[in-house]
C-alpha cells in the first residue's frame, strides 16, 4: 500500500520553490489546483484551499540512499531540526523544517 499526504500551505509558489530549488524534488501542478512534490518515490500534495497549516504533530519520513550526502547538499539552505546521526532503531537520519513548518526526516537504513 502506498501513502500520499495532502498538506496545507498558504503559498503554493513558495512551497514549489522550496521543494524544487532547496530539496531537489520534482514539482508539478495537480488536480483541483494542488501542487504535488515528489522525490525517489516519496510524494506530498499541497493545497492552499484551506489556508495556512494550523498544526501538525508528526514527522514525515523519506528514505534516501545516502543521508550524509543529501544532508551535505541542503544543510546550508534549510532549518535543521537535528543533524545526521545514527538512531538506536537502526537508521541514519536527519531532520529539517520545511517552508510551511512541517518536520521532514530523511533516513537511510544502516
């Protein structure tokens, strides 16, 4: 089963720019005026229909082939929530906050 999240944003243009220019995702307009961003099979959909995000208590995880390399490529352009580290549950990962305040984690299995 695959999973796709529909998230709120108050600015689709800013979100597109962040995900394309900073994180290197592909971004394209999708149904009902939404924005879809995708990288290596991970996909998020954003809408501005309901206004700005009003809170999200989770972290969205993406699996990447090389967490260290990806972190190095974006660390100076993002708000780092936690740096690359080995976790007790068997992954190497780091976390950031995106332009909407969502926490994103990028992990690789070790």
